C-alpha cells in the first residue's frame, strides 16, 4: 500500500500543503484523503488515530504518524532539498509538536477555510485521492 496522507479538507493551508507535496512527488508515491471523507474516517478508525487529531496524519507501513512526525516523514520522500528537513526528527517530538500545534491552532485564522469551490485536479492527480 502506498503511503496515505490524511489532511483537513476544510483548511486552505492543508490544501496548499497537499498541492506542495504533489508537485514534489513526481513518482506519485503519496495518496491523499481528507479527514472528513469516508475513506479518511475509515483509515482513522483502522489505525486508532486519537479523536483530537484534526490535522495531518501519515499512514505508512501499517502505522499512523501524526503532527511533526508525519510532516518530517513526508519531507524525506519529496524531491529536492526538502529531504534535509527530516534531520529535525532528532529534536524531541514534544518540542517539534509545540511548533506544529501553534501553526495548526492558528491555521484557519491565518489561511482561512475552504469555500464551496475546489480545484479540479488532472486525471493523473485525481487517481491519487481516495
């Protein structure tokens, strides 16, 4: 199974992050599902993701990773210098997650929520969404 990134489908920042990942994942390794979708909800239950997680989750090798751990694990698979960000994995997760939580807590205020309209991905990108 390809790694799956679960994201907040209502969040503009999360949507921009998905677009960022797609552009730097030319091999199409990652698949995507919004947390609010039926597929997303099934994966959350299957991997016992805590109910208070409302931002990025990475399902990889039958394991769920949250918050900064998910972001760093994703970065190591991206094209370009983004792989170097994975080096921050040595920073204790409680410190990394303080920064992550601060951004996640303010993401709607800073970047807004999605309106009714969505971008229509190309067929090659669309097949990567569950």
